C-alpha cells in the first residue's frame, strides 16, 4: 500500500482487499503500536501473520480500530467492553442484512 492509498484509508475509503502494516494502521488511527497490540490481545482485531513485524491487517480492522478508539475516548469503555460492543454491533448488522434479504424475497 503506497502513501496515496494510506491517504484514502485515513479519509475513510477502505478497500477490503488492502492489507495494512502495524505502522500504517497506527498512523491511520493516530495511535501508538501498543494500543493496536492491545486490540489484538483482546481479539478486537486480528492480524494475519505470526510475527508482529510481519502483521498485516485487513481493511475491516481499520474500521474496528477506529470504532474502538471512539468508544474508549468518547465513552470511556475498557477494551473488554469494546470487544463485546463491537461484536454485538457486527451481529446486529448481520441480522439487519438478513432481514433485508428476507424482505426482498
């Protein structure tokens, strides 16, 4: 991913196929690597790769990381709470998509 692509990520355009490094994800969110590593430890986001230096994050990780940041900074939610909230929000979104599909049949 080049600097133009990172600018698109920073402004909100995320391609699901794009993979971000730890550094790129940190810059896009405006946070330190320790915070991103904490998100990984809480299973809020899941990198591809075993070694931290080789981690690659799918585009969806940026959305989840930014949501986590807002929950923490705006509402003071801890990481365990963030994981639960984001999982429930994702489940709700999936249910809404299913309801839309059922409604159009």
